[in-house]
C-alpha cells in the first residue's frame, strides 16, 4: 500500500495513504497489526484522509514502515475498535458538532436578514415539532416551554432572540449527549466480563478449554455461581438461573433440558450442560448499560425528582407570563417572565451531575450500576464486610496440611484440588494452586460434584461419598466422625488461619489450613471510611472465632460475627436496617449474594464470583479497598453539588424574573442570560468531584 510520510519524529510517525483508501474496520485492523507486531503504544487512524499516526518505542521505526509497506490494498486486515478508539471517536464527533453549531450560529449573523430568517425558521420547526408531540400526548413539559419560548420571540419579530434561544438549547443538548456517550463508553469497558475458560463436555468427559476455542454446537458445563457466557439450550441437568441482567427480575428461574439460557445470566444453584447456539460477546454489557441509561428505577431519587419537578414547573411559567401580561398590560414584561424558567437548569444539572459522577467512578475503576446507588452510598452510615477475599488477601495460600487414617499430605491436597477446581472461590483456588506448586496431578476420578452454598462440596470418589468444606457442613450437617485427638491436633495447627475439612466415607481424613492475611491497605481503607462518615464497621464470616478475632483486632473493626451462614448474614443486615442504619455490604463469594441483596447498597470485589457481581450495585474493578472511601466521598460531594446548583438556579432565575417585571431586563436579554446560565451550570457539573 502506497503512503507518504507527513510527520517523522522519534517515537512518533504519521503517514497519509489518501482519501478512502481503507474503511473504518480496515483502519482498526491496521492499528491492531501495528500494536501487535511493532509494539506500537498507540495508533490513530482516519479513513477520511487515510491518515495513520503511530506512537512506537525506540528503534521500532523500520518495523512500522516495513509493516505499512507490506500491506496490500486488496487484502487489508479488518479489526474492531479499542476502548481508546471509541473514546476518541466520541470526542471527535463532539468537537465536529460543536464547531459546526458555533460556527454556523455566527456565520448566519453575516447573512442578509431574509436568508437569516429562513434558516432560523427551519431550525424552529424542530423545536415546534417536539412541543406539538408533547401536547399530542397531553403533556405540558419542557419541550412545550422551549417551543413556546421560540414562538414568543418570533411573535415579537425578534429573530435574533429566537436564534440565540435555539443555539443555547442545542448547545446544552449537545453537551449532555456528549457526557452521556462518554460515560456509557467508560461503563461499557468497565462492565466487560471476560470468561477466559469453560468446561467443554466431550465424549462424556470434561475438558477445561479457552473460551476462544468454543464454537456453535459445542456443549459446555456451567455450575453454581458461574456466569453463562453464551446463548444456548440446556441438554442435561437442572439449575436455578438468575436472569436479572436480562429481565430485571431478581428471582432465579428454573432451567432444565430443552430450555433456552442466555449469555450474561448466572447460575444460582445447580449444574447444567448447554449446547451453544450463539456467542454474543456483548449481550451482558448492552443489557446493563441499557439499564443504566434508561431505567427510572436506577436513577438517583434526587435526579428523578428533578426531572419530574422540571416538567411540573412548566405550567406555572405559562400562568406567570399570562398573569403579568394581564396585570401590567405589557407584552415585553410578560415575555421577559415567559423567557425565564427554572425547569431546564434543574433537569439538566441534576442529570449531568449524576452521569458525570458515574463516569468519574468508572475512571477510578469502580462500576456503579445507577445513580440511586450513589445516593445510597452518600446516606450510608454502616459498612459490613465479608472476611475471606474481601478484607483478606484475594490470593490466600495453603500453609499446612494434616492427614488422618494413613492419608499423606499429598493425597489430601490431590483429592481436595480434584474437587475444588470446579468452583470460583479464593480458598478453592488456594488449594488448586498448592497442588500445582507441588506438582500433584489431580485427574478427575469422581462423579458429578454438588456445591452447597457457604458450606462446601459433595461428590463420590471411588464409590465413597466425599466432602470438603466448613466445620458446620462436615460435622453438623453431614455428621462426620470427629475424634478428640483430631480436634486437638487441628486446633493446635490452625492458629488464626482458616480450615477446610476433607471427609470420605463418613470419616475425617484430613484438614487443610489456609493463611488468609488482611489486605495491605485494609486498615487504611477502614480509617478512610470513618473519615468520610461511616460510623460503624462490621465483619461477618463463616470462619472460626479465632480467625475472625485476629483479623478484627488487626484492622480495628467495631463488631464481628463468626461461623455465620449466608441466610444469617442477610438477617444480620436486616437487623441493622431495622435499627435505623443505612448499610453498605461488601462481599465476593456465592455465599455473600443473599447479604448483598439485603443491603441498602452492595459492593462486589474485583475477583468476586459471577453471581456476586450480578447482585452487587457497585463493583470494584481494582483490588484496592480504599476506593470505597473514594466512592463515599464522591457520592457526598455529588449531592452537595446538586443542592448548590439548585440554589444558584433559583437565585439567578428569580433575579431575572424580577428584572423582567420591573422592566430593566428586556425579553431578549432575559432569554440569553437564562439559557447561558443553564449551559454554564451544565458545563460546570461535568467537573471532577475528587482530586487525583
């Protein structure tokens, strides 16, 4: 492919191939090729003029030129836009539209009056159409008021004022649209769920394969707590599936043979084999982003109230203008009142403030599913943490093993890893990693495994019922034999660590000790939460009393409960709420989902199970607990900003109304100042709320 070098500096090269030499998709393919084979740090392509701007590391210029020279126009690579490409396109689109709008507005002023009138009338038709559409639906709302304001200016033969009103309204709409698109882009990237591997069922056996190798027609097995990554039909098994991301309904739905399941839904309980019918990579993303954009239920209460208030104020603007006209007999004073209203500023500033805060949270790698959850965060005074994988390291390690009845440490680890590799929990991953580090091969010799939420796993191994899990599960629920000698040996070895018990044939054959120290930043995060208004910090865990107490003493936690079951966690949260507390729940596992659902606002961790992420209102996409305090501070400042915006809007517009009534502000100036203030407050509402 022919090209011309138009800019050449160390680390940066721009070439131009000519207009329409490659399509947008081919441009993405070229960029992907350069990133992959020339280690380019960034590539910007423009299909309109065939420009390719490459940022490359030292000494890679010749590689870049060689790759460009090797491209053939008849067979250019095709690719997809990266997140940076999408952001750049949104920014460029906004810039083009803003320049066109501003430039067009001022160019029209240079045109002869008759031509300027034609252009202004053409623009007004759009506003009048929106107003008529609202009236046809029996709504007296903001579009009606905008249309009437433009019409009133024309009635006064004030074409200049009509043009200024429409210009400022369109600029405000453009700013709001840009903010929404930018926010959606960040959230889309944040919400991406990358399923790296799945269990492929082939010839009756399970094989762990990369998700990229799965094709339509393959059969995959999905178990409790896992995300369904594809659209498909159930061929075997039974499961309760949480379809909240698809339908908004929180209650799990029973799925059995012959029933369709969808990508992005989560198995709450059970196990199913799915025949793949489609691989819609972005179905889950689009569903949740659609909810964020469109669901009234996910808007902050103050945001919804602002939107309803904006529309409810409109009739009073008409009544006020009419009353002033009747009593003063002055059309100018009536129009000055009519040109000023509170609704536009109230509606736009609240909406833009909330979506800008959500975008800012996403830029800090915190995904918030709706404005209402920022509002709940701002009001919360109590935070409740799960222990394992939340307050403690997401990567616990095996620190000891005891075997009984002649079982060696290696046999205990091998057996445990064989069972645990199917389940997404930090302690399960610790056991599997230990087996890998010791070079222990754990081929599957068991039948179908069953995961019992917050308790453990059951299977049959060499014909015998085999269990791994908590003390409550193994000894109380399953009545496994447990001698005093075993109990004493385990207590001495456990210390403040967590314990997994392994039983086979009704007997305890071993115990695995998990070292699960607090996260390095946990104590600092808790102190930061107190500083931003959290009054009580609580920890709930299914672990032993000694393990729970050690963590709480290390972190300075106010209260804790040990050996707690999932249903009990939810009950504890309900008790705090009944006592007047507003509760944030932070968790990561399948066992935390009932508690997450019960809280006023819930948070899942970076390495959470799929169902925990599905239930949670907020997801930390980094492993840093300090971001919780940042979200709390962000949400508090958001609502302070909205309140301050309201005060300014009421004060400023009231001053305009008074000026119009006494005759010091003519209608044209009132319209200009009102719309300029609305645009200004909207622009200011996009500023970051937090520093750094």
